[in-house]
């Protein structure tokens, strides 16, 4: 797991050094509410992301993205004062990101890629994430997104609110 995180970080950092004049490096944090199959086993999610976005056309950017998503396991009441807790789930989504400025303050976009499962028995799956953002400063943006990971008929997803910073 540490090797995968390190390699992903080096890849993004390397792009930043090679194309520092062309692209923009940004990072952020988010908190979410699990929905779908994830709601059965998790109460909330936390995540972090790092993107390197290249301008392609006026108001349109593309680039690689790496995230970390952690779904915290739910505690269940089994009756008689006995409880059990579902295991946490962790993923490393590696994706391509696209963003389009609708206005100077609002963006829409999406990420598509593969989420590597970081837990035993968690293979990961196809990753998708539509996003809406509102710029609240020159280098700061609030995001609302839906993230989904599809694998073998299950859909691990969440709705999250996040903040991104230009780095």
C-alpha cells in the first residue's frame, strides 16, 4: 500500500516539475456521506486528492488525479448489549480529470479511472466522479461531488463536500 501511494505521489509530482509552466497543481480534502451499498457498512467518508490540470482550451482543463478515500465502518447492535463493527474500506482512485468553467466562479467536471482497493479482499473497481465547484478565492474552491466505485455488482459510493487549494 505504501509503495502504491509513493508511486502515485511521484507521478503527480514529476508532472508538476516537467510542466510547471503549463499546468496547475491543486490538492484538497473532502468529507462525505456513503450512499448505495456503502451506506450498509459505513457512516461517513474522508478523502484527499491531488490533481495536475493542463489548460486545453479557454476554461477547459484536463489532467491526472490521485485520491485517497476512506469509508469508516458502521457499528451494529446485535441485541442483548452485543455490538459488531463493519470493517473500514480504503481506496486509491487513480483517474483522469476534466474541468470546465461555466462562469468565472462555477465549474463542472468529472473524474474517470480505476480505484485500487487497499484492504485485504478489496480489489477495487471502475471509478467515476461527477463534480460541481464554486470558486471562493483565487486559489480556493468548494466542491460537491458524487463518487462511485463499481466492482462485481456492488457500488461503493458517497456524496461529498470538499475544498481544493492551488498549490
